[in-house]
C-alpha cells in the first residue's frame, strides 16, 4: 500500500512523492495538494501503471485511418498502375483485425485493474463497439484480399473503412470518459 495525494484544484490523484512542484493535470502548485485516503493494492497499481490499453489502442486507431487513406489512393489510381497500392491495402487490412483483438484483450485486462464495477454501461458499450469494429475490419480484409473490386465491392470496402474509423473515434471518446471517472472521484 502507498499513500496518495489529491489536487484540491482539479481533483487529480497521484502517488505521494511522484509529483514534484506542480500538478501534472492542471499546473497548480504542490501546496494545493491534500492527503487522499485511497487504498490500492500493489498488484493492481502495477497493472494500472503498465498502461497497456491506452498504448495498444493507438494501433487500431492509426491503422484504421491509414488503411482508409491507402484504399482511397488505390481506388483512385488506374487499374494497371495500382498493383503496389493494392498490395499495401491487402497487408494493412490483414493487420487491422489483429490490432483490434489486442486492444480489446488489453481493455478487458485494464478494466479489471482500473474500474471498481466492471459491468458498467460504458464498458459494455465499448465491448459492443469493439466487437462491431472487429467484424467490420474482418469483412473488409476478406473483400480486399479476395479482390472483390466490383462497383458494389468498392463501395462496401469504402463504407467499411469509414465505419472502422468511426468505431475507433467512438471507442476513444468512451475510453476518455472512463479515465475521467478515476481522476475526478
Ligand atoms: Zn490539479
């Protein structure tokens, strides 16, 4: 067990001795901190400190955006000159579902360390959106790798790409609202 201090200005909670001079959240002086009675086990704290989920979510986030851009470039180019771009879209579209799985697995692990109640509404929504993201990116990978480039196929791939980007934005926003619960309470 270790002792915690809380910023009276913004409510940020930190481990005593790790905050020097100013609050890392709002910039208030160290003198505006008070002792905060909060018990957390060392194991739970070390799980939290790994920040696995906040790190791993950047992969599906950036890859979904990259994938969408590369697909647009590939489709805008002429049929016989875009073979390299098609190859890149194939590779990226195959990687995306695996990064979604890694982010979801770390999210479940992180939620166990971070949240008192792991059956919360936002957590459920995040799992639903994450599952939808996985299905969307999986279908997209299949269509791209089997070169379903009919007019209907291309529209589907573009729509699925857009949905992937929307899923990652939505998940990021939901996640941010969860971390605020921890900081402000
Ligand atoms: Zn503060």
